[in-house]
């Protein structure tokens, strides 16, 4: 091996339209006793190239051993080794981007206090922030909806946007895509991603693959174009931006072979919901998924992006498609330059990275396969993306939802009258289940004509064609437009109680829907554009009309939302909607017309036309060839060139913002949006070595599938909760509360909202929501205070009495969005450790990044197996001598004085994570290293 850079001697060059470029040629490793590099999965080879390019025996960041471990990747014997990954860029959205900017500003403030140079705190790795999570659906169903929603967005978020404008000026290597340009994933796919970079360093041109990490879990959508990237916690992304490698275990790679093609009437959404269920059952948490096989030739790149986008839903770190001829064609279709196309093709060919079915299949850790011709139309819900439902099964599935709701009410001791709708749905009280079912017969048509239709169980009150699973895909959007056209021509309309919205992920969508002449038909059904952003999928669906909300609350109705997004967790879409279903855009339209999810769209009429004639879904479903022809004649590269030529400029509202100046951000103590976080205030340069956790109490005892939405809600801030009371104390009117997501720059709001989801179930209490049982009531609390109280209030009482806290949970703890505040809020409430049966990858990493110790029950063990009630006192012993993936002892003392010991697994998965934990967090270690080094 050589000394210094390129210790393996793999540097080479290729000729491009821009000149000679240096590359790190992968197949040169085969000359050095590394066999069959070409048979490694595509994703492993991209990781390997990154290690080769950054390996430097003088710097000791990426070592020869790191490269060797990956170059000898063996699916039968994958080493338990961490490797450092240095991506080429970072992407952020504003919900996670604002707290990242606030943290960077806080690091600058701390650096100055510690005697350093705050101007040296800058992103080392280029970062792009796309503002897409803040627009809400306040106005809908009108031509002025888009304008009013965008103005309302700026009215609510002016202070947040101002700090982002400051960051754009104050930090190097930091760009901001203003609001109203599109969602992060489509801007990334259509514009930001070059697939291959060409950069100059010390007078030499280097070509290398585009790789990235992002602060949105659905960053994986970029995998559809062959870019290696995935979502990480905001804390980890900040560290990467500051030049710290992202440490990851050598991954397993699951190969997913696709063959056949989708049948007419089946969409990419149906395919992804099918694959999500398959991969969840297979078990791919923490693994890479790589798609291959002859079926790729029948999938457009937007189809692939739809599949890649849902990687968090099937639990994988990423779901990648190797680039092929369709990839190159997509770059051309989206307006990339001929020079860029030349670079991409020559680089991929030189590295043997262009996929072909004629090449030998890669070796994988395990394999799955799917004949796509077997996929059927489906949706997913009512509260998890992996819960697939075929259209014909929908009524039975909803009946089961109602039965469960009735059972929960009986368990809670709620008395229901004999004529209660819950009684009828449960099959009790003498009526058949069909008695409550909305039948689409002539009488139903007449009731609609007289405006007599009422909201009932199963009524669709939100129908949203929203970002982001489907709005990358012209086939389903054109399909929705064509279905709307056929529906309007048959005289159909949506039910009057349905809140409709169209929120494309890209401004190009408006261009091609307009060019196809389909926008007027969508608008005729109420699907006017409401914004360019995540809207309903992130929880920004806006309020229901007052009369509908009143009816839902008074009658305790289980109403539904149908959306073309990727998340449908409890309480996320709208607090009043208990059943949320993911569907393709054409099916969103169909359910809006039907007005209920309690319908079999395969056999029952969708609705009746003005002459009383039944109209079935099959009557208005567009044909595959029809969709293809519209796409062929309407979508042009010039549309992408036009929309992205000024993507960084923004509207007049953006340009008129007042922008602070200076290297340091001036904190305003009266701001309810932006506050300096407490992590680096009074910061000790020497870390306090963590010791055993003793006499801890349980703040929350939770079951399975507790999501980051449960832990740190993104939606509306309840007036009666701790966060709402805090805002009221500062004189904020409830109409101006905005959302939790928009206030992530203020830790005072966010810690009060932690574990505040209205659908959270804490086993310590017999009610839904952010409540807990305060165990030390008799010792420390005035008698007038109830034992059950808000989790935040209890945490503050425990803190006053210096009582450490733990959280106990079941499987898949932290499922969902890469929400750094789910970890930050946990830390600020005084939680020292979380003990769960299993974790989703990002949230576990975020806990480590905040200095919270993640522990895991051993296989086959859980809270129930040890008879834990959550009212015991806990010691966690051996922390001072623990090792990555080692064991600690948990000692439990119950209320009667009994004592139980059991072993748990330390989910610090590497020496690096152990160092982060000992420093109190990843940014804490960075700050100490930087100041001490200077």
C-alpha cells in the first residue's frame, strides 16, 4: 500500500466534454487481490468508491481497513464493523432545517463564549435547504386558494423564514430554495441531483458519484435515480455538514427482483403498497434494498422514485435502483445539459455502474421477487402505511375498524345508547352491519340533489392529492386528470362535505397538467391548487369546516381522509380524523366522489349521474395507452428548464423579508419561534463521564409502533396543552399558534409538546393523549393537584426533585419521520434512557446524538414478560464500563419492595457512538474537539 492519498493506487482518468477528469476506478482493486468487485451490489460499490476517494493514510479518518472491509463484502459473513461515510452533499427541509440552523447559530454563540472564532462554524459539506413543509390548506376549492395559502404561509412564518435568509448569507456552502418552488424530494430529483459530480480541487478535475444524507426520512426518493442517499436525524446531518463522517455499520443488502409488468388499471402506488407489505414481513430495518431484474424495463423513473420514496415505510435504510438507459433518458427529459449527460454516461460506463439484465446478477444478503402482473389495486390504512387493503376488501376492513372503536369504548366504560351508531356497527342492538352502510342507490342520489347527505362513520372529509409519494409521477397525476375529465363529463361531483386539495411536488406538474388541458376538470371537482408543498401528508391539512368538525365531535364519528401521501399515522393528518388511507391520485378522486370509504369500488357504483344512471369506477378509469399519449405530447424538457432557471430567487414576499446581518445571530428573548437552545449554554470543555442511573421513574410505558409523530407531533398545537398554555402566556392568539413543526426553533414550545400526540397511549393512565401518572404525588405534590397530569408537567416535577426518568416501549420505537425533536424533547424532559424491544434506525441514532441511552430488551423479553407496570423504581447498572452492543443490568424495585434484575442490550452500536454518548451528544463532542484543537 502507498502512503498518503490513494493508498490503493486506483486513481485513473476519463475524457469528458469538460476535459480530463480523475476518477477512483473500482475494478483496479481486482488487481490487488480483491475479487469480483463487479458482483458487489451497486449500493456497496458506490459506498466503496467514497471510501477509496477519501482514504488517506496521513489523515486517519478513513483507513485501509475500512476499504478492505467493504471491498471484501460477503453476504454470508458481513463484518460487524463501522465505516465512515462522507457524502457529497446534504439536503434539508424547513421543519428540520430551521432547528439545524438554530443549532449552528448556537454553536457560533458558544464558540465565541469559549474564545474561538464563530466564523469558522460553516457547513464543510454543501447543503441545500428546501422550504416545503410550512404551507397549510387553509383555503381550498377556489381559484384564489393558492394565493391566499401562500400569503398566510408568510404571515405565519415570517420570523422562521427571516432566520433562513440570514443563514443563507451568514454561512458558506449553504443554499435555500424559497417556499412555493416544490417539495424537497422532487426539487432534488428534478434539479439538485447531478448523479455524477465534476469538481475542481487544487487545479485538478475530479468526477465522482452524487451521494447525500437528508433530514427528511423520505430522502430515499433520490434512490430512484441511482443516487445513494437516505434520511438521517437532524443532529447527524448537522455533524455531517460540519465535516464529521457519518458512521454506519457495513450493511446487509436485500435484493428485490422485479419481473413482469403492471396490468392495466394498476398504478405505481398499488405496486409500492404491495412491496411495502412484503418488505415489512421480510424484515429490512437497518438494511439496504436494491431493486433489479427484467421488470425494471417496464418502470419509468418516476415509478422507481415512488418505490424508493417509501423506504422508511418498509423500514429499510434505502431502496435503490441502479442507473440504466431509463435513468439517462430521465436526465435528458428533465432538462439536464448535454455536458452533464456526457459526464454521467462516461463515468458510469468507466466504472461498470450502468445496469443491464445481460450482466451477471449481483450477490445479495437475501432475495425477494415479485411478478408485477399479480399486483392489484389497493390502498393502505387506517393508520399504518404497511397495512394494505384491496379495494374489494375496503368495506369489511372499515367494519373491523368500527368494531375495534366500539370495543375500546366498552373497555373505557363508556355507556352507549341502543340507537348509537357504534351499537349498530358493532352488530349489537339488533341491526345488521349493513344498516349503517352508505348505499349508492337512486335514493342516495336524490338525497344528494336535495343537499340532505349527512356526515357519518366512514365519510371522506379530506381528499388530498398531496406530496410526496405520487407527485413525482406524471402517470398517476395525468391519470387523475383524465379520471376527473371523464367524471365531469358524466356529470359527477364530489360530496359537499369533502375538503379537496391539489398540492403538487413540483411547479412542472402545473405546467404539464395545464398543457394537457386537465386542470379545469380537476378544479371542477374542487381539486384546485392549494400550494407547492407537503401540506396534508405532513399534517398541514388545515381545519375542517366548522359545521363538519362540530358534527364529528358531537357524534364522535370515525370519519376518513384519503391522500396520495406516504404517512397516515394516528393524529397526523387531522386531529378529528381517526381513519386515514393512502391511495393513488386517481383513487383519491374516486373516494372524494363516492364520499365514503365504506364502499367496494370494484362492484358498487361510484355514484349516479344526473339522470340516475350508475357510474362505476371502471367506467371512468383512464387507459394505460391514453395516459402514455398525453405524457408523450405534453411533458417537455423546456418545462423543467423554465421552472428551475430561477428556483433560488423566490417570490416578492420572499424578497421583501427583513434579514438580520452579521456572523452571530442576535437572539431575541421575546421570540416565540426562535430561541437559543440550552445545549451549549454554560458548556464545560471537559465532559462529565456518565455513571449508573439510579432511582429512576418511568415517564411513559408504551406499546408497539410508537412513532416520532407520537413523540413529537408536527401538527396543530392544542390550546389546552402545555405548549398552548405557554404560547398564551406570551400573548399569542390561538389563531396564530401555527404548528409544532413550524415552532421547532423554540425549545420551550417543543419540549412542552413532547409526547403530546392526542392519540398517544401511555399504559400508566386510562386515557389517550400526552398524560402520565406522577409516582411521587404523596411525597412532593400539593394534594389539590391530580396524580394524572400532562407528561411535560410531570417531567418538570421530577426534575425539581432530581429524579431521573426512563421510557419503556415495545417494538419499532421511533417509527416514522427523521424527527430530531423526538430525541431533543426526550432529553429536555430529563429522560436518561429508553428501553424498547426494537428501534427504527433514525430515532435510535438521534437519541445517541442527544446523549440519551438507548437500551433494548433481549430477544423474547419485554415489559410484559417481566410484569413491569411502570410504577416501579429502576436502577441501570454498569454504564461506566459498558461496551458497544454489550449488556447492562436493570434492577427493578416494585411498590411492595420486591426486586428483579434482568439484562438488556446496549444500543450504542459502535465505539464512535459510545464517544458521542460520553460527551453528551454528537454536537457536544464536535464543539469540544474544535475548541480544544484550536
